[in-house]
């Protein structure tokens, strides 16, 4: 894998750990970051050895979102913001369609686009001293990275507009209460817990998990009849794939091994 300057990738057995690595700027995202992030995701997509991806930040932040200093130098903001948003959109589509489960280990502030990335992950673990923040309205901007799509679905439209208007720092306790994260742990246990969860998810039938995510997302725009039909198709495909091992293991009273390929 080509060495990136703004993030790095480490491997722990079947888990790829992607670490945002611009600690001096609280892992703020600029064009170079987006380019390298997308490249890493595309490489991991084709990795046969990776069954889960864990995202976290180096230093004190998960990500402060868009690099405001970088954006302040734009000479044609309308054009350049569209180009930057195009890069972010490619990343978000990659995350929402990623072929293995994803985990966010939120080690510090996750703001703006950093929040978008965290919420796109299948499972979110948060340090008890971290916080989440909308961020955009604080500098006169509107959300990007799909935040206006995912956040209302998690917290509801009323809380979404509360976040837009008040732009609060959402504590770990509040994030857990609102369903923005699934687990909160002490900061010193975040890495251990994140790797533990990612390792557990790597042992799951990853295609079943990914297809459940796809059913959920696509179901938001389908009728119930369409969704029922899609579920029928999906469960039949699963039964012919990973489900064979899962059902066989249940009958044989043993732990399933979804890494095995049927011969």
C-alpha cells in the first residue's frame, strides 16, 4: 500500500486500522487528505485479508472536520468548495457501500465532516472525554458529507435543527442517549475496546452485516412491499452463501467459521 502523508494504516490480524494523522491540525481534512483517504479506502476494498476496518484519530481529535485555514485561501469559493465536496462525496459513498463492516473509535472531537465520517461507520465507540459537534453553522456553512441525510435519521428532525441552531458540543453521555454512538468507554480503554469490537465483527458473516446495512439504507426510500421483496431476495442469497456455514454450525453445536469457502 502506497504511503500516505495525512493518514496511516496499520493491521491487527483481520482488522485494518486507519488513523487520521494530522494531529497538529486536529486531523482537519483538506484536499490532500481526501485524496489519500479515498485511495486507502479503495485499496482496502480489494484486500482479501481485511474483514473489518477501524477508524480513529492521532492525538487529541478524531477529526476537526474541514481544514478552515486551507479553505480560507480559496480564490473562487463556490467553485473550489464544489470540488472539495466532490472529493468528500466519493469518500462517503465508499464508506456507505464498504464491503466489510466499519468501526469508528472516536478518541476526541468529531466535528463537521469528521462527524459525517464517524456516523457513516456501522459501529461507533466514543471516549468519555470526547465530544461531537455539527460545526458548520458556526462558520456560516451548510452540512456536507451526507450529514443532513444521516443525522436526522439518527436523532430526529427536531434534534437535528437544535444541533444546527445551537451548534452545541455533544458530550459522550448525550451522544449515547441520542443514539449517535453505541458504546462509551474511558479514554484509556478506547483503542483496546475498538480493536476488540473490530476483531469480533471480523468473525461475523461480514456479507450478511454489509447487506443488512444496505437493506436499511435503501429501505429508507422504498415502500414496504418493495422492501419485503428485497429482503426475500437478500435472505435467499445469504442462505446460499454464509448462511450455509451458520446453519450447519448451529445444527452441529459449534462456532461458525465464516472465513471458510464452501467447496
